[in-house]
C-alpha cells in the first residue's frame, strides 16, 4: 500500500485533527524512502547538464612553495594544537550529524506535506462528498458544503447535538472576540452577570482559564479552547467573521425583510377625539355636582345655627 493511502487512512480514522508533526513522526522512514523512488520515476527536468564553459588561454604554472626553516614554537606547540584540532573535529562531526538529522526531518515533512496536498486536490472534485480540511492546526475529513442538506437531514434523525442558549452564545462570542477577558468585563459588555454561563461553557470545554489579570482582585481570565475550534470548524481564530461582515449581513437582512408600513385611519382619530371631548364634559358635570352637594349642607347648617341663636335670645 502506498504512503499516500496510509496517510489518508490515518486522517480518516483520527477523532481529532492530525497534525503534520504527528504524521512525520509516524511515517518518517517511509517518507524518506518514498521521495527518491518518486524522483526516479519522474522524468528529468533537463536532458543534459549544463556544460562547464571552456576558458581560452594556457594554464599558468603554479609556483612551487619555497622551503623555509622550521619554526621552533610551532614544533613545541604541535601536541597541543593536535588535541585542539581533534576536539574541534569531534564538535564539527556532532554539528554535522545534527544538521543531517534536521535535514532528513525536513525532507520527510516536505514529502508528507506534498502527499497531503495531493489528497486535498483529489477530494476537491465534485465527485466526492468529503474533503480534507485544515482545522485547529491539523487535518481532518469533513463533508462538502454542497451536501450539507443531506447530512443535516440525517443528523436530525439522530440524538440532538450540543445546544447552547442565547446567553451562552453571547458569552462565548464575547470571549472569542475579546480573549483573554475577565468575568466582570464580560458582564459589562452584556449588561448582566455571566457567572453561571461561564461555568456551563467551562464544563463543555468550549472555554478555559488563561491565568489572572494583574489588577486589583486579580480576576480570572478566560479564553476559547481547541474544542471551540473543532465545534465551529475553524482553522484558527483569524477565521472568525469580522465586524464588517456582520454589518453587511445585517444590512442584507434588512433589505430582504423591510419594515411593514402602518396605515393611519382618519376616522379612527376623529372617533378618539370625540371620546376624549365627551370624557372631559362628563368630568366637568361631575365636578359641578360635587360642588353643589358641598354647598347645600353648609346652607342648612347655617340656618340651624340662626334658629338656635334666636331661641336662646328669647
């Protein structure tokens, strides 16, 4: 079985995205063997190597070195220089070995990356319902957007997926765009306390703590997790929609569903005004009746006092 098929099987079977480093560690030797075999099977880029230019003119004779008298200090320091040369040679050999290992790792990684790119290109055709997508720093299989309706219909027949309340979605959005962020800062943006919602998001592994903010009280900082990227199918946080995209979507929705026009009925307004006038007239009549009833007892009381005074004087 080819190395390309093995990589395809590993990406398909993995529950989480498979990184390039994991594939390199797993298939390092096979990738190093696959590269020379592939290069040998490919046609040569050039039929013949470029010829070395032949310079005119006869070669000049190289002067022979003139023998000189031996240097006494050089002779005396020969053993020491020999040991230093041996140590330097050993260090150079170790450096060369490390460079060779790094070079082989680069070759294996480049070969595996080339095979992954081939797989991505193979699955990009319309004949496939799947595609290999780069998510959260790794590679995983995913359904193509064109078949989402069929997959959605099948998923709805299964157990319900993870559902988030509106409060949880609002809190998660604030953390995604403002991270790392504290609970008081989230509450200030939302206008309500988000303590209970934060606990729910932490329990679902969509957010995690990111240390403490160096201010008074040292509140806990929160950030999104790799599970957040997996759930929302994002390569990284840079794929989050921008504010401009949200504004564009909002304007498009407003254009598609304009506000309903309100028709004003003149007859209804006239009726309302007549009712108000009738209520005012009734209020005035009630006020006059109350004033009359208040004055009558006062007159009778005065008459009774005058009669009592007259009887007393007699």
